[in-house]
């Protein structure tokens, strides 16, 4: 017996933003599929340059476009022994209606396509394309709001990958393997990670209303979302807030290069840890050690005690920074002649991942 | 102490001196009431001032064409402040006289102030020293004043130190004499803790003053701010592996200009820069480039040494890399003594 083909008409429709989200919602309701979303930012609209990317093993072909939505076919060519192979799939680019330079790559293709083709394609475009990072606090807030808004009775964490920062002096604990968190509720899980000075790299959780299982969702620190149901609710609760975070990143990280100012003055940023983070002198060594783990960078220490002054070069695009710790609460990041958005984001992401999370502020605001 | 440690100490001294210059000048620039910088106070680092006819010869009979104090402050009352900042002071007392001779040359009706006639009505002469040396130097001055050391204008010694507390301060206090400017004098008599965080924007943009920086520090500045900028314009920069290099060709003059624009006291001088030396000096940059050539990190394009080809590589710690190489160079050539005296 022929099953009804939902997929072909879905791809053949020229979606606008609204119909795309509704369409994915309907597809998930009818088929055993998952939808995945990667929110990201880039200066130029993907439609203008994705199809022109040459070199590399992944090529995007524009299939159709309509009101802020484009459909692409992405092909990955690779060798399996002596055999030339190809794998293809489709994805949409959703242009955020409000935030210029913010986009979402959406796909309902298989996990293999996402993992081996689409995600490496997007990640490989760094630093032209940047994603974001969701702090532990923000992640918790998003989950709480999602649960409250939709009146779900439980969000049960089924799998999680967490990273812990410093365990003991001089030792940095590496990534822990994916751990099952059977029947652990959010509060318990978040408290455990917080108390162990860590953060979730990814969370997979079951959404329940009373005893009914509504959906299974996963959400990563980079803001990548997967769900097998209730896509429009997930889009509203997770994808759009991540887009907002990306937009805020662009706003606060943008135009920080000294070269952009006629008198070459500096425009520092501050990470406000909100507590006596550097009250002990031993914190200096921990911070320096954490910074030295920054990859594709030069990290030099000009002064390490009692205050910290470091010089950092980002080898992706040649951005440079001075870092200062001059009181117990603040890390001051001073972008030098070039301080690109992607390099600032990477630097702060690294501080949050390997040392501690804080609130990002403009220097003038933080030192009022 | 190893050569590496010596270099690190010298770099720290160099930075502390810059921080002390900025901190002290700010006592005159900053208006605590409006919490803004005063527009009518002009400050300079290394400004060229000409001696009067009475002081065109120094104590050794050599002609003085000009003096370049570390600190020059010009106040609305047409008065001023001239000073020297010494983070490190030689152990040998016989060498202390050299600093006093330099300061005595400032005790003069100098020309070149930013007034209509290039003069001031009066000015203070200030010696700013690290706390570890302030008292012995004061005693030295008191032993020799009115004999070999003579000042007709107010002479003041101020000590400074970096606080070891978790909130970082630079502490300033008068140990001898009184500053003419009452408000500043009142504060410094009792000692003032200046929070370093207030100056973080300036500290990050002023990295060189009119004293030759330690070689690895200057090389790092050139590398991270000039060589890197050019290298990053090459398409292969992003994917450049650690063992690969990019040949970057640079004019010496353009290196001087970029560092001058980006990292000197230039921005504090505003439009009054006609008497400012171009810092870094070209000979310092040449010296740093010579060192890069010696270390096989660069080669001269031709014998004129106007252009250099630098072999850019992605080092994990640029400063440490050059401290290590310069230290080896010092140790291999047996220049440790020479280096210590530099």
C-alpha cells in the first residue's frame, strides 16, 4: 500500500517564514522525523554567497526562494576507499524578520545528513559564519519559560553532555562522556552541574504533559535545536531567543576594533562575574591556565600577579586583545586594532567554557 | 637571575613606568568634581624644551640642545610641572648623580611650553621613584643639596608602588617637598591610591614612551600589531599551519608609523604634537628588526635596510617565544653583563 508522500509537496511549496514553520510542524506530526535548527549570523545573506562557495567537499545549490526563506540542496562528495561517493539533503535558510544578519538553517533530513553534511558545512564557514553560546543561566531560564508557557508538567532530562571546569588545582578535567540522567528533573540536574562548576554542552529532554509524552527535544550550548514534535512551540521557545542572543552579540561585540575609530581609541568590554571571583590569588593561575587552552591563538602573559595583563592573538582572522584583571569581579577585554565579532565571541565563549560565566557589559556601563 | 627573568623584569619595569607617568599626569588632568578630564590642562611625554642661555652647557661642559622630560604638565595658570619617572634606580649611588644632573637641567627658564611665548611663569620639578628607592634617594638628595645638587625651583620627590591587593592600585605619596598646585599637593601628601582599572583604556593604547623598550617587548609589539596585520591579509593566513610561514615585506618607516599612531603617547598630546619626538624611534625599530634577522625570523630585502621581509609564523605565545630567543642570543654571545647594564 502506498503511503502518502508528505515530503515532496512540502519541498515543492515556496514557503514564506510562517508557512515554513507550520509546514515543519505538520510534517513532524505526520511522520517520524526530527527537525533541526542552527541559528547563526553572517554579514551577507547566505543566498548571495552559499551557492558560490567553491573548493571544499560540500556544495550548496539554491532550489527556490520566497519572502525570507530559501531552500538549498547540499551535497557532500567524499571518498570511501577508492570509491567516489555523494550524500545530499535539503535545508532551508530562514532569514530572521527583525534581526538583520541573523539566520536559521533548518532541516528535516536524517541525522546522518545533519551530522555529516549540514553541520560541518555551517561550522566550516567560521569565522564568516558564527553561532553563539548559551550560558548555563540562560539555558535554565529558557527551559523554565518553555515549561511554564506551555504548561508542561515535566521536562525530564534523558541524556546530557556536560563539561566541568577546574576540579583540582592544576588539573583541568576533560570532557566527560555523554551521561544518562534517568528521571532527573531540571532543578536537580542544573544544581548538580552548577555545584560542580560546569555547564551543559547538550541536553536531551522529554516533554511531558501529565503522563503523556509530547516530544523529545535536544538543545546545545551553541543554540542548535532538535525536536520530533511541536516544532512551532520549540521554534518560539528556543530558536527565536537564540536568534535574539546572536543579535545582542553582534550589537555588543560589533565595532570594537580600534581601527574603526578615527582617533584609534579603545572600546573595552567587561565580563562581570558578579562575585569575588578573583578574591584569592590562586584564581590568577587558574585563569591563566584556562586562557592558555585557547586554540588557534597566541596567549602571552605580561603580568600574572597581583593583577593580570595578557595579550591574545586570534589566528583565525588576526584580531588582537589585551586582557586585564584589576579587581575581583571583572575581566576587561580590550580589542586592539582589529577585534572582530567572531574573535570576541570566541574569546568570551572560551572564558565561559573553561573558567567561569559572567555578564557581558560595555566597559563604560560596568565602571559607572 | 636568568636572562629570561631579566627580560621579564625589564618588561614589567617598562610597563610600570608608563603606568606611573599616566597616573601622575592624571592628578593634574582629572577633575574630581565633574569627573571629566580638564580641557585646559595639557600633558606631554617627552616634549622637547630648549634651555635658556644660562644652561646651554651641562656640568661637564657639553652643549644641551634640548631636554625631554618624562612628564610635562601645562596648567591654566601658565605654570607647569616637569618630571622624571624611575621605576628602577641603579644600586650604585655614584650613578644617582646622573639623574639629578638631568633634573637640574629642568631647573631653568625653558622654552617650548605650549603657551604663546613658549614659557611658563613657574614650574615644579618632580622625581617619581619606586617606593623601594624613594627614601635612600631622598637622603642622598638631602646630603648633597646646596652643594652638588641645587634647585632654585620647587623640587619634589614622589614615591609610587603597585599595591598587592586584589583591587589593583598604584599608590603615590610625596616623600620630599611640596607641589605648588595645592589640590594635588594635598592629596599626595597623605598618599593616594589610584585604581588601575580607571586607566585600562589608556594602558591598552599606550605601550611605548621615549625610553627604549626591552627588545622582546618591542619585537612582540611589532609582530602582534604590524606583521600580524599584514600576514592576516593573505588568503592562506586562516589555514596556515604552525610549521608554515607567510613572508611579510614591511618598510621600516611604516612599522615606526603604525606603532607611533597606535601605541605611543600621541593621543594624549592632541594637536600640540609639534615638539614631540616620533616614538618609537626609528633606531629602536631598526635594532628590533636586526634582532629578528639574527634570530632567522626575518631577512633584509637589500643592504639599505629600509625594507624587511619577516617570516610570519603562528606562535602559541609570541612574547614568550621572543623572550626565549633573545635570552639565548644574550647568553650565547656572552652579553649578559652588557645586557644587565643596558
